[in-house]
């Protein structure tokens, strides 16, 4: 007896093969009868029957009160496959014709990758990527907004996992209460912080620069932007080093 795998090997979809075999076995049948034997829901069964009609493998019987369908002569399978081959040859020809245009815009140089996400959970997913830092993470932190968005428990757990991977951090942050609550554990959590006056240097977006990536997060507006580019990351690291020197001088005053 013919198996469903034999039909899928010929180019039938899995459900198409089930419906076609059911119809061959049943003869003229309703959508419900065919779907039951094919073990699919009625709506899917109707869609598959429409597809098989378009392929010339099934026909509707219009003279019955309840719509029934019948399989065409099995030799139509050959016509079905010939049409598939013909369409495949046409696609291949079109692909060859398109190649010159594709090569005209093809750039083998690595381009920056930019990813934008929204929502606290998606931001946390992006933030978790910083745990893949190969050396250190540098950047600008926000205390209160982060604590409000994800909670102290999550942040403390993140710090522990970062420490377990021996990833060090240098950070510039405004002197709000939540920031100061974190920085008292700087040595324990492999972090070096420079605190700047909140009234002059308060910022609401957090930035992490690591590997070849720059991650900018707004805990307040609930979005994040990840830029993956060696050039941009290197430039932002240099900007950070300038800010680091300035923040250190402010801290001495």
C-alpha cells in the first residue's frame, strides 16, 4: 500500500499527502469526512482541498446538496509533477538572470547590525547578552529607573552571574539613592564606578559598550537598541574614556 512518505518524496506537503490519500480511499466525500480520515481539522482540510484543486489533483462535485470532492485520475500526479518541474526551471532561469543585479549590490565588507526591541522582557533579553562580554563592559548606568523597571532581585542576580564569569565593569552613574546602594559593593561585584552629580549629569538611558557592541536601553520608555559594529563600538569606547577622565576629576572635587 502506498505510504504518505512516498507522496511527500514526490513533492506533496505532509497534509496534502494525507488529504489526497484519504480522498483516494474514500471516493466522493465531504470536507468533514476527508478531514477526519486525514486526522486534520475541517478548516485546514478545506484549505488543503482548495490547494489540490488548483494543482489539478482534486475536483468538486457541484451537483450534490452537500459539497463533495473527488480525486482526479491518479495519472494527474504526473502532470502535477511536470508542472512543478517546469515552475522550478522557470525560477532557476529567473535566478540566473537576477544574479548580475544581486552582485551589483553585494558588499562583502561587514556592515553594522542594528536591532531594536520594545518591552521590559525584550530589554532584559538584550541586557543578558552583556554576559557574553569577552573583556570588560564600560558604560553609563541609571540606578532608579532600572530598579523600578526590573527590580533589585533581578539586578542582584545579574551581578552575581556577571561576577561568576569574571566580567569586570567600569561605569559612570548619577548619584541617586539606588545607584549608591549598588556602588557600595563595587569591589565585591567587580565594578569600578565614578559618580557624577545628578543635578548636572542625570541621564535616563543606560549604555553598555562591550565586544563590538553598543547596547542603549531606556528603562523608562521601555525600548533598547543594539548596534553591532567594531567601528562604532571602538569610537564609543574612546568617548567613554574621555568621560571617564572627566568623571574622575569631578569625583575629586
